[in-house]
C-alpha cells in the first residue's frame, strides 16, 4: 500500500469522509494507494465494490466467471434486465468506472484456481470474500495466509448474514472457523441481506486500509434479520488447522 497525493478534485470529492476522526488527507491518500481484490460480483460483491469505489480505493481487481441471469436481479444491484446474458465482471467494471472514473478497475472472468489466483489478485493489500462456495473460499484463505494479507469474509442465508476480519496469526483463518465446507445448494436470500452484509464488509475494508477504527478481529459478527438481532461470537485459532498451523 503506497501513499499517493490527492488532487484538488479528490479533496473536494472525498471531503465528507475526510472529516471522520483520524481519516483526513493521510487516510485518503492511503486509500488511493491501495489495491483490493474482490472475489465474486454477486449479491455481496456489488455493494462491496460500489462503496469501495465511491470511497476512492485506488485499484479494484474484481473476478466472476458467471453471466447475469434474471434470477440475480433481486440482489445484484450493478445489473439491470438489459444486462441479462452479459458477463458479471465486465458489466460491473463498466458501472464502477462510471461511478468513479478515478478508480482503476481491473476485471477478470476466469474461474479462480491455484494456478491463476496470484495473477488475478495481483499486489492486493486486502482480499474480500464475496463468494458462495467453500472450495474457492479455502483457496482465497490459503492465498491470504501465504501472502500475509487480511481476508474479509462475508456470507448470507435468507435474512441472515455474517462478517469476519481474518488475518492470521493474529486471528483465526477461515478454515479454523469452518473446517468442513457446506454442501453446495441454491439457498434463499432477500436482496437486502447481501446489501447489508456487503456494506459491513466494505466498512471493514476501509477501516483496515485507512487505519481508522477497530476491525472485527477474533469475532464473527452475525445478524438475524427476521428478529433484527445482532450477535458477536468469539472465534479462536485451531492449533492443528491444516491451513494456518505452520504460522
């Protein structure tokens, strides 16, 4: 993460967030010099990428292999009916460039695997998990452990969501919390749920990149939208975790 000076236009554009305590020009310059890799441009990836773009993150690398389907439109807010059939990553990238032309958006339409994750993630300072399958989540987890960079995890089901900030060895890794993958399934989801969860993930990312506030470390934040109940559970490293035991 590098420090890059701000233009007068950027100072004007980001003025309100630069008023946040301990943010200022220095925090905004950190954002401008940062690179974030967002894995998945679905219900979570859409709000995460929108709020990182409007905040002024310097580079976003986004990846999704899928094409837009009609059934995506209740929750994936980058897209409209006219986009059905188009690649999510390319369509999202075009929307993000319109939203903030000063952000460098690099899009990939590949299935993430062990051979290409390094190229796709690039020199990311942070990875955001906006996926819906644990096979690729474990791959992201391993990459972040290897590179020593944080992973902001998010997941949803129905009206419920969860968020965690993972940066071992200071925190557990994803596999410490979820040692076995959940079975693949088409699950229920109300559009508001990934919207809220994705906003929380974006908040965690921006706090880390600017050094403002305290991340959700060693805790799994969960909300039940049906009861509007929020809970925070302590999470711990597993000594024999196959992913992070050698740290």
